[in-house]
């Protein structure tokens, strides 16, 4: 099934594809008037739509059928320190979207290699992953400048909260996870969280967990934790 993305509000029964989506539909895939394609809005709705007109800068579609998927029953949130290598971070965002993260929080920790993240680029990667796997909801992306801002970024009432750090032999995450509950995990930079960051997390009811005996890359740890969240 071939998916396209549009976040432009539907007007009546009409959908408009612009820019990259229009170009991909009309010039790359060479769709014609009368073809039926599938549109995702990233908010839970899929539209089966017929191409009614292809203009120079836009494709006009007529909605044939609308399917609405219920929101996720639980939140699965990864708060992660951006990796030094931008391509590794983009790979993480792509895979986290496919696996089912509901939110990704990019945290500038004390030992994070400071850089300006390209929010538009990361959003495009989530959209591409959405279309690839047919997922109906885009993850929310948040950008914060310190670990302490996590509490202000997301309302964490009734969440299971974890922090994965390298200081002690903690209980494996799989033994603590309850996938029926909202969950968030903190994943630090290559140099790990600082003592003050770990203390802050513990004082804010984050449970220390292990992700196994091997030392994982930041992006690998994030994906492993996300999978653990959905298994029990």
C-alpha cells in the first residue's frame, strides 16, 4: 500500500498535496487523474482518495473513505541525548517511529556534544518512517536544554519512569516494565549522565534500570528500551 502524508486540514472532501508529496505523487510515481492513493495525517486518520486534478504545484484529491484509528492506550516516551553523529540520530528517529514511540525528547545533557538540531529535518524523517510502515500517528518531538526540563515538557503523572545509566548493576528493565502503563526512559550521552543528573532523576522518582551487560551506543540503547516497553 502506497502512503502519502498531508497535515493540511481537509476542506469538505478535498485533500491537497504540496511540495515533496505533490512531486513524488505526480512526477516520481507518475500518478494520473483517477488513480486512488492513501493519505495519512499523522494524527490517526487514513484517507483513501482519488486524484481529481494535478496542477503545476499541487495535487487535488477527493476523499472516498476515511478511517480513524484510536490513539495509543499508553504513552511510550524516549528522552535521549543527541548523538555526536547526525546520521546515527536520524537513524534512531526513523526506527523509533517505526517501532512506536509516542514522543521523542531530545535532551541536552551536561555531557552531550552540544549542537543545534535540525527540527525540520527530524520531522521529515518521522513522516518518511510513518509512510514506510503505515503507522497512523507521528511521534511528538520535543527539544530541551537540560534534563531537569523533562518534567516541564511532558506531564508525567501516573508514568512508570526509568533512567538507564552505567554506574551500578541495576535490575534489568524487563523485570520492571508494565506495558499497560505510560512509560518514559532517560537515555544519556556516550559519557553517561553526571552524578547530579542521576541524583535529580532519582529524586524525581525515576527508577534506575539496566539494559543488559553490554555497553550500548546511545541510539541502540534507546531502541532497545523502546522494545522492552512493549513486551510485557
